[in-house]
C-alpha cells in the first residue's frame, strides 16, 4: 500500500441530517474555516436553496427523504471519508458516532459537534411511546459514552451539556451558537405591528401558544396585529393552522414564510415589532440558550421569552425583553400587550439588546475558539501518530 499524506489544512464536514446551509454548520463554522485558509469538503442534505459556489469548498448533497434513508447516507459518508486526504473530520449528528470504530482507521482528527443533549432530548420525543422514552434514553447514553471515547475533540454548543458528560477526558470546548456579527440594522419599523418567530415551528416550540396569544390580542382590540412565522412547518401542523386561522378569522393575520435565506430573515426582523421565543418547559430546552434570542438582539428587536432560569437571567442582565410562563396564556398576552402599547420601552429594550450583542453575544469570539481547537487538537494528535499513514 502507498502511504497517504493527510492535508493539515483540509476539513471534511459531514452530516446525515442537517441541510447544507444549516446556520451553525455552514454560515458560522464552514465560513470561519474558509476565511482562515482551510479547504473544506462538505456532505449534507439538499434544500430548495441553490448552492453558493465558493473557492476551496466542495459540496456533496444527499436527496431529502425518509428517516430510513439515513442508513444509505452513512455508507456514502463512510466511502467518502475512506477516500479523503483531510486531516480533520468534523461531524454534527449523534448517530454518526456509530461509524467511529471503522472510521478511526483513517487516523485523522475526529471532532464531534454536539448540538443537543441527545439522550435527554429522547425523553420528550413525541414519536417515541412514553413508556419507552427513559429506558431508551439510558441505553443510548451508554452507547454514546462509549463512542465518544473515540473522538479527538468534542464541541459543546451549550455550556449546560458538560455536566452530563463528566467522563469525557479528551479535549472539549464550549463553542456557543451565537449569531454571526453584522453591522447595525437599518431599522424601519412600519405602522403595522408584527410579532415574529424564527426557528423550527411545532407545538413544543410554542406554535399554539403564539396562535392563541394572537387570537387573544385581536379580541382585545389589536385587530391589525400580524404574526410572522419563519422556519419549517410539518404538513400536519400546516393543516391544523389552516383550520385554526379559518375558524377565528385570522387567515390574513398569520404569515408562514418557511425556511428562507439568512439575508431575507434580517429584513423581516428589522421591520418586526416584537420577537417571540415561547418554547415549552422541556428539559432539553430549559438548559439551552435559544440562538434566536441573540438574533433578536442583533436586530434591536425587543422580545418575549419563556421564563426558564437561564433565559430569565439573560433578560435581567440585558434588559432586552420580558420572560413569562409560556403555559400561562394570559401572562403571555399581557407581556406582549405591554410592549405593543409602549413604543419607548420597545426602543429602549432594542437598544439594550444591540449593545450586549455587540459586546458579548456574537460569533466572533466563538469562531476564534473553533480555530484554536483545530490547532490544539492537531498538535496533540501529531504527537501520538505520524502524518503519513497507510492508504485503504
């Protein structure tokens, strides 16, 4: 066999679940790597948005499909990594930990980017029968812990994850999901008042809380108030929304924009009145900082968020919005109405949020931490094994 030389300035970024233009994966991490002079090869899921040709970036896309198609994607990933000469292999899905025993033969640097506390998230997944959730979560956690030992580095997207992974001895780093830095928005608030939500849209993420709040506010005299939802919605939920809005004469008051490019989202945030982040009190949500809160700050958009301890503390620190019990419809309605009726307070909260975004809550420092992790991990691995290795 001929020896293979791994390219220390090349990164293979892969996911069997995330779309290619996932904000964290593409716009933050890949963009940071490209700007730092790395070559990047990406495998991810296609979207309706066309690819953006970039120098030093090669992309391979999977067709959208059923969950079971993930198994064929794993095999495609395996074959691609066997052929790759990248030094780094940066992956984003817990299920891909299962490939590590055979991929470790490549002897590159494997970095797992943990987007969520997966075992804990399983305890609330609606598609899993309740009686099976905790036992399954326990089994998955055990498997995950064993697979994690084969990683060279682990990235935590939330500071809260570390307490559930005390056995990880290799390099680990908090690289938080703050939004990319951007110049102040050209804020152009119109006369029409709009509530805005950006992110995945479903029941646990506050879909029906927002719709009921809009209904209640309209009944209180806010007849021109609109709700704008930006993000993916399932066909089932879309049908339910149709029935709800028709029943309550709100068809023209709820706009569903689906998944749209980041640049377009900025325009909607700039013209919105209040940002909403009313996730239900599910353990995995309560211990995570929703990125949309920092995105609202960047747009000088005051917000109403769930009263999770971490979120309430953020609102107290930044004075950029109110935290309320998301399950208390009246409390949510009152908090929103308080801001709708007080333009000066909205402006003050928006200004406060932007100031904290500028100082702390943007991606700049996180990108530097990402590059430092690559450099440190590379040095550690090279001390243990040579760059030259057998080809497959």
